[in-house]
């Protein structure tokens, strides 16, 4: 079985099941089954060693997928030292890593994500693979989904999302170069480019840029992120945020790698132990002092 020695711990549950990717399942304690570069694989991590069972996947491909080339700790050190919320998130999940997902699969996943929980998106991913992915259950290409039609997509549990995924698949099937976003294109313009596709708004575009294009300055905002920002950073704010307000604030506060801060905060806030209300316990808020 191939293996790779790591200079840091790798938290597979948080990394693989936390909402970046939706093709992974924990098949036994500590062992995960999924796909990397269209290759089926089972992997596990223990004692800072990553093991996987598919010899067709090279160590370089694993390093690329798990962003082992990213100076993770150096980048996290650029965040404000006064941010106690982020410090708590880092301490709680020191082995969480960013992933590099396939752009088409990532885009399709997040088009299917509206009003869905992570486990439900994983179920949709599995149904798409089982229905359209052939004998090896690969994630279906845009051409395959476009040929399958909207009605067939609805049988995979997409509901109204089938319309958007089908329309986008038709576009990408005929213009695959639309997913070739040059690194020189600034992230706001790259997001606007993706938002021309059916069913893609600011949250989806930034998720795709963060998880598939390594745009570490992309800051996706969904219900969870809006909620955590209100509780942790703006506990007295009552009016709704605008996207531009949060874009400007996150850039000013976290800097050009703010997407990594969002990744940590999102996972920690969503999975942290819930404290029972108590008059003696202060609210779990850490407003930033400026």
C-alpha cells in the first residue's frame, strides 16, 4: 500500500467530510473511500503517515489534492493575533487542510447545495455517480449530464436544482473552456465569470474558486458564515449584511488568505459543542477590538 510521510497531522474527517468535497465516505473508523483525479481510492492517516490503496495515484497527486505544498501554518500566522475565535478554531482542528477539487465536479456539487445539508449533498453526488458514472461510478462529465436531461437529474433528488445543473451542463458541454479561469484574472472578476452560469450566485462562485481553483482570497458567505460573523464579530448588529460589506470587512480583517480563515471558522463553528444556556456563563462571543 502506498504511503506518504507528513510533517504535520492530517485530520481526514474534518478535511474530507467538512463541506469542501462530497465524494467521500467513512467506510470504517479512520478509513475513507472516495475519488481523487477520477481514481477510486481508500485512504487513512495515522501517526502523520497517509496511506492509500490505489497505486495509480502518485504521491504528487495526493500532495496536490491535499495542498501539502501550501505553507499552511505560515499563511495562518498572517491572521490577526487578537482574533480569539480563529485561534480557537485552529486549536480545535490543527489537521484541517484545504483541498483542490476538480472544477466541474465542484461546480456541480455546489449548484446542488442550495438549502441542503452536507450529508444530503454527498447523497446527491453518489446518486449522480451511480446513475451516470458508468461501471466505475466516476463523476459524470457535463456532456453526460447534458445528454441525460433534466428529468433524469430530478430522479437523483435534485428537485428544482436539476434545472440549473442541466442548463449549466449544456453550456459547459459545448464550451468547456469556460472553466479554464486564468490565475491572472482577479478573484472578483473570476466570480462574476462563474456567476454567468445558471444557478451560480456569489456564494457558489466563491466556494468553487476556493475549493477548486486555490483562490485563497475567496470568502464564501452562506447561512452558517453569516451567523458566525454576527455572533463572533458583530454581536450588536441587527441589520442584514450586504455582500460588499462582508467582502470589504473580511479582506481588511483576514487579508489575502481570508478563504482559509473562512474554512477554519466554518468547520469549527458548525461542529463545536453546543453550550447549554446559563445566566452564569457569558455569551460565546469574541468581538474584535479595534
